[in-house]
């Protein structure tokens, strides 16, 4: 029986999907998690259930000390664990991406430097160290700009600024967000870069021995012009001309080679405009939240099963998407405002929209929620299948229109 060391984040959306896939495949899972190191021992959990994913070298020492035998693979459920998974694979002599490569693509400043050096389309960018006055950059900036935390995801800590006053506000706000999220925020500083106009697309793929396979290219039909960048709709197949889709694949493949990513899942975000294809991000992980469920029909299995099979080197036949319902969509249900979630109405009505294949509400009653740039979660996910991408998109919009969320004001300090 194959054994996989799986890095499970406490707040992960997909832990259960990975565990179900492992059960189906007959793969033994050795669980490692990032439960609080003070609480986990009192719950009787082993030290590998209380790892600091954000301190990969130290966490890897703990795993190597505590684990019996060498697993066939080390996999991370989401972004928070990818660097630790790479450090462990390297130290255990398992195939996979080098830790240095994963670290570089997770750091928005290091990744921009790489893109510029390799002559990709790349917005002008600057590093703004902690404590430095953003007015110092004014002589070099062309507004609008985007202010970003270095290592956060799901558009947390990303704000557009159109003038010097908005830049000052955005910098203070993003600094505060990063300070709450990253223990080494002080040493990181921020990235300030030119805003790239255009439409956005997401490529979901997999690398095997350095070769990229595109599993799906998603259109993001809602404009993402800021000042905050909450994700909503993903629809596949893309409605872009095939030649342009091929160019996006080539450009992402070239970025993976430049970044020295060679295996495992890849999720890339690109913008397209008259000047060309701009790579916003290449991540050594699969698509976030529950969005991967939109690919089940295309893969003939869950995305988690696909990743596990690839991880333990089992052959994975790729079935071409065909038939009547070849188009699929997913909506990450946006959080309309900060507050305390109390409940919702209209679930059955949303589920009954033709083409809608499921509505998963992931927020819990009583939970404090906030949209980006502060928050990094969603109310839930709506899934659709249809004959065309336009129909898959329309079904999501109709279903969303039927949901009524009860969100109460939270105390300002929350
Ligand atoms: P994250 O890793 O949190 O998703 P990104 O750097 O990908 O952070 O930015 C999140 C979103 O913000 C992007 O999907 C895009 O919509 C927008 N964005 C980021 N950088 C730029 C930019 N330079 N120009 C235009 N939009 C941007």
C-alpha cells in the first residue's frame, strides 16, 4: 500500500475531499497538520499534528524526527503547506519541486524579479520596505498602481490605488493585514506595481517531469478592476480563440521552466490585453477553495484523486471533455460586507436552477466574515454544468440571485 504524508491545514476547505480520495484509491494517509502547538498535545495529538507550516525547516525537523519510515510522497492540501511539502520531499530524497523554487513563486516580489529578468511581460514594480514612506516612490510610479502583501493569497492584502492619497491609505492597510498574517511581516515589506488593465484567466494544470499539461483554462467573466479583487466566477472551457489559449499555455509553461517548477499541480493567473499575456501569478498548488469540483467531469475523477494518483506515480488517463454538458462553472460566493454570518434563505431555490449541480455553503453561523482585502474566505460555492460556457455562467448568476444571506454588524473591534 502506498503511503502519503498529507499536510492538512486546520482551516482547509478540501481536507475531506483528499481523505475521501485516498480511501477510494487505497492510499494510506499519514496526517500532519498545523493545529496550535499548545492545544494539540493536550488533545493527545502527536507533534506532527502541531507543525508551523510557515517555518518549514523547523517543521521538517519535527516530521523527520517523529515519522516512521519514508512515505511515497509528501503532498500539501493547499497553499499554506506547499513550501513545507517541498522541503520534506527534498530532505527525504523524494521527487518533486525544489523548496527554493516553491519559495520563489510564493513571494510576489521574488517572482516579479524573475519575470523581469527573463523578459516576460511584467508591470513596473517596487519594493517598499517596512517603515518607509510610500511618498518616496512617487517620482517613479505611474498611477494606477496595485499595493500587495508579499505572500498572501485569495486577494488578501491586494489594493488598487489611483493617486498618492489612495496609495498612502492602501499601504497602511496592507501593512496592517500583513502584520496580522505573517510573523516575519516586518522583514518582508510590500510590493507596489503598475495596474495592468485587461481580462483575467486562470489556468489549472499539472507538471510531470517539467512538462505542463493544461487541465482547464477558466474565463473570469466578471471584471476585476479593483480597488479590491474578490474572485467570483470561473467558467471553462474558455471562450477565447484557441490560438490565444495555446499562447497562454505556452507562456505559463515558459514561466514554470523559468521558475524551475517541475512536478505537481500548477495554478496560474494571467491578464490579457492588447500588449500581450501578463502572468500575475504561478503557484505550485491546485485551484483554491472547493473550485476543483468544477473539474470532476473533465478528469473523470475528483481533482484530489488526480493529484494523489500523480503524487504516487499512478497513471492518470485524461479523458477529453465532451458530450452535452462539457461546460462547467463555479462561483466563489462573495462576502458582501464585514459582519457576523447568521444564516441564509433561498438555498433550495438556488439548487433548483437548471444547470446548477450543487451549492456548498462553507461559512458557519456565528462566524465573523470580511471581504478582501481583509478576508480570504468565501460564503460558499455554486457549481454548474451546461452545454455552453454562457449557459454555465448564467445558471450561476441566477442561483446566486436567489440566495439571501443574513449578515449582522460585528463590533468594530472584531
Ligand atoms: P493572490 O495571490 O492573493 O491572488 P495576486 O497577486 O494574484 O494575489 O492578486 C490578486 C488579484 O488582484 C489578481 O487576480 C488580479 O485580479 C488583481 N491584480 C493583482 N496584481 C495586479 C496588477 N498588477 N494589475 C491588475 N490587477 C492586479
